[in-house]
């Protein structure tokens, strides 16, 4: 598989290899994909739970309006 990266990402991969942190560009991409899988597995269920709790709170009238939210900021 060949992957094209924009110049900014290509530079990042090159810098990671030059630093000695990774041996090859493929190793950089593999690590990034492994981290993405971990992130998805950890955060998605927690995010879904938080959204469900917020929806239930809103249905009970426990929420605040957007105007109130921004007024407190």
C-alpha cells in the first residue's frame, strides 16, 4: 500500500526518523495507527456515555441554555 501525505505530515514523519525515535517511515505510521486504535477504543464508549447522560439531563430540564452557558464563560 502506498500512502500520500501532505508536506507537513511528510516532514513530521521524516523528522521522527531522523531523530532516531523510529527506524523507518513505516514504523512512524504504524505507531500512529496503533495509537489511533487505542484512542478510539478508550474514548468512544466514554464519550457515548457522557452524551447519553447529558441527553437524559436535558430531558429532565436540568440543562442550561446556550446563552446561559456563554454568559458564564
